[in-house]
């Protein structure tokens, strides 16, 4: 299971790339593998305020639907519109072209509570 | 938990296994459900369906036993043919199980119930369960016969809804021209000891393995019912739109009186197909409304998913029987109204 060392993780299986106040969010390789083939992503709207731990997006596979929880609080500043027509990028490239959105963090200190790669690997038992 | 004779084969192929009807079966292989689905529509796939039950009913009374119990009329077929039929609840005519009967030869029938309903069938018919003596491989798709012909040509020649007793490398198999995908193909019952070798020969011929995930999306596109969703307690064959399964010309079958009452009164709901807009999949048990008539659900979905071929959502739903094809509907998916319309089944026709 691919768990890049430079990213942070939530216990709800989202990954987070921190660059200043910007947090880019996606779902982990483990999450996409558990979901199976993704056929639809309900993206949040740009400008939406999100609260850490609350659901703000849904990912649907042929098998089931899964909530995406905001790993940090803030305002959605960008969404990956390409997922509307090619949601399978969540499966094929979860840490790259399969990114979901960018959140401008309202409380950057929240990022410190996220898991590092070692802790996430332990969580998923890999 | 019960394990298929092909369990090791699936695990070595990297299959994701899931519990299904008391069996541990492959959900998907490495390529994933969408790939497997499209491979079946365009080429050929093989499913392990060993979890289906087999109950052998034989002897001079076998024909009468089946004919007096199950809904369909065996006089429409003959030895060497297969027939889809129902076992009904005597009290209300609801479908206890949907079954394929393989009429193997004169007084020998292999009755194939759904895995978890095998006991209902043996309770009704007796017979001897042979489920654990064989594996069943379903080879399905427009290329199924041509690819199968390279390793088992006699099986590839078994016609639609025909049944033949054949030999593969000296092993006695029963082969039927049946399936659950809406595509052409055959199902092969092979003794457990030879099952891995036959599986390997079929996949070596270029037939890709497919799991229960693709089996479900394929049967949904084909508008085929799944027991526990479109059939089950409280659901009659007439409500499911399967009146052709009922042999009204027979003097008796189990549940006939209850079903006759419904036929006289008319069904209060009918299973229909709904095509929804966009990729978002409708799911089972979503309320269905007539578009523009807010607040009043007129029915409910029984199955729903993304159609890999059509690239939009499709659902089966019980609706009032008088709604015309094309009627615009809304499917309430966890609070979001998905626009859709009633379409004729199947959603996807054979390749």
C-alpha cells in the first residue's frame, strides 16, 4: 500500500499536503482500494466553509458510497473538476491527478494533529 | 463460511473475497469491477458461481414433483433443456426462490436455487444436494463460445437454454446455455477435483476472470432480478413483471390460489426500470417520486448502480402499474433528487 512519507493523514483515510495555509486533500491508496472502482465524486463548491471532522464530499464506487471528511477547517479554494468526468483518477492516481480539493486553513495548527506516514501505516496495519 | 473449490485459484489471482450467501467468493480481481463488466460486454469473462445450489431430483416421480410445485410449465421444454422458474409461498404467492431447472435427461433434473435458499428447495422437492461435489463456471460474453471452443469445443456448442452431459479430458461435466449477464454463454458444472484445471484452461484461452461486483452490475443492466432485492417476501412473479414464468395452463402449482387472486385483482405495483441522469449511482431502497410531485413517494428502488455501458445511473423500482414508459421521475438518493425517467427493460441489450 502506497503511503507517501511527505504527506499527512487523517484517521478517516484522507491525505493532506500542507503548503503554507493551503491544504490539498485526497483519499489514500488504502481508501481507494477498499472502495473499489470509483464512478462518481460529489465535489464541494469553491467557497464552502468546512469544519474538521465533518463530511464535505461523497465518493461513490460500484460497491458503496463513502463520505469524505474534512481533515482541517477552512474554506474550499479549489476543486478538481476533472473528477466529474473521470472519477477513476481516484483509483489510478490517488495522490496525484486524483486530488479532491484545496482548503485554505482557518487554523493551521490543526494540521499538527494529523497523522504522519508512519502513524497512518500503523493505523491501516500495513 | 463455505469455500469454493476454486478458493486457492482466486486468492493466487489476487481476488478480493467477500462473504455472499454464506460463501466466501471473489468480489473482483486485480483489474476491478468496471474492467470486468466491460470485458463481458465486449469479449468474454468467467465467473465462479459454485455458491449456487444444485439439488438433483430424479426418478419416475421427478417430473410430476417439479411440475406440481414450481410455477413454470415443464411441458414447454423437454429433456436436454433448461427452464427459469419460481418456487412460491403457498400463502401469498411471493417468491421463495427463483430457480433454473436443468432437465439433464429423461427423469433426471438438476434444480439450481440461490445459495442461501437451497434448504427451501430441498424442503419443497426433496432430492439430494450435490452442491459440494461440483464447481460451476459461467463463461459469458460475445466471445465466450469462440474462446471456450479452443479448450472445450463441445461445451461451446451447447445452445441457448440447452443442457448437455459432456466430457472434458475424461471428466464428466454438465453444461447449460444459461447465465445471468444478458450475454450469450454457457455454465459448466465440473467435479470439484477438475475445477481448477478447467478454470486454468478457460483463462488460458483468453477469458478473463470476473467477480460478484461485475456479476451484479451486468445483471442490473440486463434487468434481471436478484432474490432479496427484486424477488422475496411480499413480492410475487406478477409484480416483478415475470408473468411468463407462471404456467397458468397447469392445473396446480404451489401458491397458485394466491397468485390467481392477484391476477384477477391486478397488481398494485410493478417492477420498472429507471434511467437516471449523470454518473451518480442510485442505490437500493431509495424513495421514488413522480417528477414535479414533491413530498409523495410512489415507490422505492430495489437495486441501483452506475451503468458502465450507458455511463449513467440505472435502477429497478416498484412503481404504480399505470405509469407510462418515459414518465419523468425523481429518485431520492440520501436527500438529493436524481432526475430520471421510466425506461423499458433491459437497460442494455445483448451485444
